């Protein structure tokens, strides 16, 4: 890791339009500039879901960080993994309902990968966090109501644990923020180990 140690990190470029990641980064006191990567996340059934998340995060940061060589840049991607098959964002309401039916009453894994470029630090740093999630058995009315809310449409696996889908989740084993879309605790530790200090709480 580079010197000097404990340089202040006050701002970061987020290569994502995710409001959840924006919210989490702002909760640390960081000033966040949102610069969507424009990267289209292709599905690839031949690639393991955790590797797919890594590839997407890597591609997103590479699309953005060259424009900001002296600034911290972050990209991330979340993939829902059902029996080794990746569930991305639903194409439409019918696709969302299909995904939710497939998750009903079952356990699955959620992988969130992120790539972080820090000034003066060789990288980008790449990390992966995985959490196991168990869904309640869902009836057709529950699924239809949740899909009708519109909440599933921009989320991997067609649900967001921080929203109405909290009622669909029976339990989790691992980091809640990984399911939300960004492993906040791991990010904090990596930033500190890389010689940067986050803003002090007000």
C-alpha cells in the first residue's frame, strides 16, 4: 500500500446510478459524484454468478476511472445466484414474477463485487462479498402485489431487501449490505487498510 498513511478521503466517483449505493456512500460522510458507466451488463450462463459480478464491476470501473486519474472511483455489481444460475435485473413484470416464483421458499446466494481505485494505490482493488438468503414461501397474490409496486424492476433477482421485499425474506446468513447492493463494512476496512481516513462523524 502507498504512503503517506491516513490521507483524508472526502469524495468519490460512483460509476453507478444505483440510489442504494449512493445512499450508503453518503452515510459515510463522503461527497459522491455519480458517473454511470454506460456498461451494458450481458448475461452469460457459462460464467459462475460470482465471477459474473466480478466481471461487471471490473468493466464498469474501467469505463470510468480513466477520466478521473487523481480521484477515488468505485464500481459495483450484484448478482443473485440460484443453484449456480445468475438472476440479473428482470426484463419486464412477467420476468420479475418468474424470478420471484423461482426464489419462493428457497435459499439462494447474493454476490456483490466491487472495484475501487484510490489515488496513489495500485489497483483497482477488487472484492467480492456473498450472503445467503432464505425466502418465505410466496403465494401468487404476494408476488403479484410486489411486482405491481414496481420495486423489482431495477434490482438483481427482482427484489430489494431494504424495501417491501423485506417481508419476503425469512432469514439471511451474512452481510445485509451485500444483499442491499454494497458491502459497506468491507469497503470501510479496505479504505482504512489502504491508508485513507473517512470523514469524521458530525
